[in-house]
């Protein structure tokens, strides 16, 4: 069987790896934090339903239909989502 994704409008913000980008993500998604490991340079932890996931610069942080958060790679985001008029 094949399925089509229902047209759902989501909110998202892109993490760019800068301090101001981090602040923007924190305002959008409380609970986001830097990982304690220096091995994960420039990544941030995003609290998801499955535990913390690491988002790298360029990744999108998405708030789902029930308020859940998850990171998404930019190429997948571009294939999956189109911009929506803010008044919609």
C-alpha cells in the first residue's frame, strides 16, 4: 500500500550554529541544550519523545502537531515541507 502525508502545517526554526541561532532555537523550543561532550562540536540536544537527539548546524527543529519536537536534516525538510503564508 502507498500513503500520502496529510497536509499539516508545522512550525520550525533552522539552527545555524551561531550564538544568536542558538538563542532563537531556545525561544522556539525550550529544553534545547548543548551536549556535555566536546566531541559533538556545534551540535545541540533537542528533547524528543524518544529522548534527546542531536541537531547540527543547518538542521531544522520542528514542532509537531501535538507540540513534540524533533530535528530534521535540511534536505529532508526541503523535500517534505513548503513555506506557508503566515495568515493561513
